[in-house]
């Protein structure tokens, strides 16, 4: 049974290997090592690991070529609630709708 979450739009992406390689090169031109954190850089994963994860629901993720994976190593096993956990998505959406942008604020 595939997981679902109505709060997260379903993204269907099926890029070719050549298109993914172009995106990968662009990413490396913009972000040293291809990631903001060394621990998640390309050289920390097997060579055949997906270059881009475009969607996640629960323990399932999908890459830019449309392949589905069971999440484990790519999230460094820290995604204990799963991707797009409905109560978290709903709380974040409510906070954003109230104008919260994640910065510290001061009482006025």
C-alpha cells in the first residue's frame, strides 16, 4: 500500500539520465560539494544513490527519475516521523498562514 498525505501535492517527475546529469552539474556549480552539509555530500553515499529526492511521504521517497525508495540512509535515519507527517505539515501550514517565517521575533 502506497502512503498518501493529502496535505502534500503528489509530484510526478520522470527526468532522463541526461537531464538529471545537467541538474547535477548545475547544483555543483552553485553549491560546493552539491550539498549544504558535508555529511550529505555526494561522496558520502554510494555512487548509484539518487542525485535528487523530489518527494517523500512516510518512509517512501521518489527521485527525479520517478523511482521509489524506502527511506533509510538518505535521511541519515533521523526522519523518525517520516516525510510529510500530517500533523507536522498541518502545523507548519497554519504557522505560515499566520505569517510566521521562521525568524526570531520580539514582543512589541
